[in-house]
C-alpha cells in the first residue's frame, strides 16, 4: 500500500479454492484500506465511502470479512478463501480519491 495510490504488487494469482492470508503493509503517511470484491461491489463501496466522507464520518473501516483499514506505518492481515471456480476479483482502497486515482489491483483465480 503506497501513498502514490498504488498496491505493490497490483496483481495476484491464486488457485480455485485456495485460502490466502494477505499481509498488508502501509509504510506511508496516510491511511489505506484493502477491500476484496467484484467490480460491482467495488463501485458500491466507493459510493458508500464517498458519502461517509461528505458527512464527516470516520474513514477507518471496521474489520470486515472482506476488508480492513491499515493506518500509516501499520501492518494488518486479511485471510480469504477463494471460490472453487476460475474468475477474477478486484482489491481496492476506497479512502477519498484513492480508488479513482488508481489504487486498485486484480486477483486472478485459476
């Protein structure tokens, strides 16, 4: 998770049915998040986070099944079991401006 609004790496390959623990390091100075979902989910979450920002609500995401916030200088983990079929998911950061700024990556299942 980089303050240049990029993930490194920005593409991950997994096997169908595989369980992966993502180790999410944020060496930067600003908060980021890591959220797994398909394109529709990412778009919905982006809209939800934008509304929260407009209302002045905290942008620190509580631990969710498919995502976590990672404060500056912190490391967090997220474990995810992938479906038993080939396909593609996205991971993204939805802090204001991050996702449209390019902070998105791809998980290739297969």
